[in-house]
C-alpha cells in the first residue's frame, strides 16, 4: 500500500501514545523503514506487520486496531489532508455512501499504482443502505467497519453497522448494512 497508509498509522500512534511507543512498535514489527514516503507504494506486508505489532504492544485484539485506524483514516487523515475530496464525496452520509463506488477513482489520479477496494451499494432505503466490499486483500473487514463508523461521526450521524455476509466458502465479499 502507498506510504500514506503507513504514515497515518504512525501518526495515530504518535498522537495518542507518543514517540517512544511508536519506536517500540516499529521495533516489534520488524519493519526497517525510517521514514514512509506518502506517494511511494510499499509491500502490503509492512502495513499488516505494523497493525499486528500495535495489537501486541497494546495487548488489544487486531480487530480493535483496525477499527480505530479506520476511524482515524476518515476523521484525521481524510479530513485534514484531503478535506476537499472528502467534502466532495457527499453532503450527508447517505450521499457519501452512494458515491463510495467511485470515490477511489479520484484517488487513482493522485496515486496511479493504487490497488483500490471496490464498493457496491444496494438496498437503498430512507435510513439504511447495504455496502458491499470487494478486495484483493485479506483481513480488512474490521478496517471497513471503522471507516463506516468514522463516516457516521464525520456527518454527526449515529450509525449501526451490521455485517450481513463475510467472505468465505460461500461468498466472495463482505456486506454491511449501515442504518442511521
Ligand atoms: C480522501 C480520502 C481517502 C484516500 C486518500 C484514500 C486512499 C487510499 C489508499 C492510498 C489506499 C491504499 C491502497 C493502495 O495503496 O494500493 C486505500 C485503501 C483503502 N481504502 Fe481508501 N482512501 C480514502 C478514503 C476512503 C474511504 C472513505 C473508504 C471507505 C469508506 C476507503 C476504503 C478503503 C479500503 C477498504 C482500503 C483497503 C484496500 C483494500 O481493501 O484492498 N477509503 N485508500
């Protein structure tokens, strides 16, 4: 993944737990990169190693790290570094979610070697939609939950997120029902 992702993980840790904690986490992860460059792609393994090391260092489940990072990505990285893009995504939560399938098209203009997620929106109701998440990557189900929670917070909208389907023998993607 592009360095911006690893950099955001670094910022999340430093802002909340300080520089020393980040150094311990990096050491534990075995990732030997001094400085992540935002617009350079890195091996996905680095991102997973960092997330795993945070879970171990903090003694919390990996799922919690991913949820926390998803929220941070929307509320801090998205809003502070790509405010205009996030705002263009929609005037309210429902609009943003309905636009989600094309959201990363614009990101690809900045990051041409992106391997983006794919989203499909179905069952659009007054107060809920179903978000279908397709990815070439494994294990990011709870990251998406965190992103959706973050979007709820961004729009000051209380949301509940229900996982209706996850990838496995009988399904090739996740489905989240988002209700507000
Ligand atoms: C301005 C805001 C955003 C930027 C700049 C951005 C950019 C990126 C980047 C650079 C990656 C790494 C992929 C790669 O390097 O190949 C990524 C992955 C991802 N993004 Fe975004 N993104 C943004 C907002 C969102 C939002 C709002 C969502 C969904 C609610 C989202 C969902 C994801 C997911 C799930 C992945 C993991 C990739 C995968 O599943 O394969 N992103 N994004």
